[in-house]
C-alpha cells in the first residue's frame, strides 16, 4: 500500500473535482493544529486569525477538551433523546448557573439554534401573548447573518443568500441595524420578537450605536415582545465578556449560543431562556436526534470550564484592547476604519484598494490566516488563548501587507 502523502495541490484538486462549490476558501490545506497555530500538509506554519468563526475560542485541540472528547467517546457517544444520558443534566445545570437563565435547550448547529429560538418565540406569542395563529411577526435587521436555512435566508438582506432559494417563510420585517426608533415604530400588537446580533460578525464586525441594545430591551419590555440575542459568534468570551450584551448591562429573553460551545471539536448549540418561554414546548414540539448527545455535552462542559477557569474571557478583553490600539496606529493608505470589541476586529479597506481578498492572500504568504467579508473588510478573530507576543508577531505582518 502506498504511503505517499498528498500535496496541497492534489488535495485542492480533489475537493474542487468532487466537492460542491459553495465555498471559496483560501488555498491552504490544514492538516494539524495546536493552540493558535495550524500547519498545512507541507509543514508550513500559520497563525490562525479566524478561529473557525469563533468556534475555536479555546484554541485548537485544547488538551482538556480533547481529553473529555476521548473519555466520553470510549463510554457512549449517542443515545438520542428517546432515552436519558448522564451528561445532559450536568451541562444544563452548568450553563444555567453560569448565565442566570432557568433552562437550556440543546441543538447542534447555529442555524438549528436560531430556528429553535424562532419556534420558541412564535409558540410563546400564540400560547402566552394570544397573538392569533399564523399572524406573528419577528423584527430582524439589515446586514444580519443568522444561518443558511431557507427560513433564515428568507429574511437576509444579502441578495446572494436569497437568490434561487425562494419561496420564503413570511412573518419577518427587516429594519435598519442600529436604529432603535425604527424598531419602536415597527412594533404592533402582533409583534412576537426582536431578533438581533449584538455585533454583526458576517456583516463586517458592525457595532451598533451605544445604547442600542439597551433601548431594544426597553422597547421589548414595554410592548411585551421577546428580545432574542444571537450570540453564536459574539458570545462565550469573544468580545471580552461572557456575552456581548453584558457590555450594555441588559438581559435578553432568549440567548442563542453555539460555535465555541463545542470547543472546536464537535457542533453544539442551543438556546437559553426562562420558564415562561421554555414551558411552551411539549414533548413532540421540537427535537433533534443528536441534540444533547452525551459526547457533545461532555465536550461542551469541558469547553465552558476552559473558558472560565483559564481566564480566556479576561484575556480577550485585555489583548483585544491592545490589538485594536496597534491596528489603529498603523499608517496605511488602504485602511478606512478599524473597529472591534475584544478579540473580534474588522479592518475596513477603502473601495479603491482592490478588495480584502488580495490582502488575505498576502497575509497567508506571511504566515497569517484570516478571511474577508463584504468585499472590503478583513476579519481578525484569533483564539482567545493568544499571547501578547503572538499579537505583536501578527501586527508586524499586517503592517507589512497593508503598507
């Protein structure tokens, strides 16, 4: 049997030949990873400045998370929800004690968790608020990214996400992001919920005006409307707080979580809420064969403990400020704006600079991996275990490429 190792070019060719072309990745083929570093099949080393869109907040192959994965994989991995397992209850308790919510409903992917929040909000409106069946409306925002299901892309403002995938689910109204006055005007007796990202990640690390989330909380409370925060990317330490909404001192009715909950190993997601909302679900209303499986629960428990016990949230706050200061101090003819919170930063380039993709490709050649969004924006989101020295290393290369 041949022991020849395939090259990056060969593996890229296989993917392009036999895989669907629904992604346009950078041409780096990762074969190994540890902490903030990854290596391609030829052994070239790169600093990961995307962290799998915040799914690897704890760093690649965190030893305690991997240990939990291995230990649980040798015991039992899946029972379905037809039976109980010994990992789900402890995970629910851990999350509720940490966040202050009463209950956790587990799913797998982020989009599933958003769909779960939508179902919960609608059923709450019909059974508790007495909104007539099939009449409820959820307020959403331009530039949103909540996933890729047909319901979710139906209320996207990005034409490519929608084109060719209709007809779409009704019941959503699109409003300008950051405009609380537009929200207040849009509220009707049939408004079910306000679904919002605390910071729009895919939208380009768009941070709403100060006080926006606080005002949404006030509007929702005054009108008996649920405030639903999608913290799939912004949560679990990314912005220097456990959740991004904590920066404004509010508490939503539903929080959607995912990505880093799986510690970069398995998909884990879900919603957190209190009894008034969660009690609307009855057996058979909602579910998932893999949601709450023992393997995912064991991993999620270890992932949460790593974030909290090892000070990763505080590291994100401290080094996020440090990184932002250095990026804003760069003298570059290409940079229009640098914005961010914690270790979640967007560098918006001037339109005449030729797009962010070419700069990401140049950074790859310098040993730093990141990704563009919305043509002119580079996203920087390293694992939260990064050090000051590693940020200095990155800033050197970013300065060189953007000069």
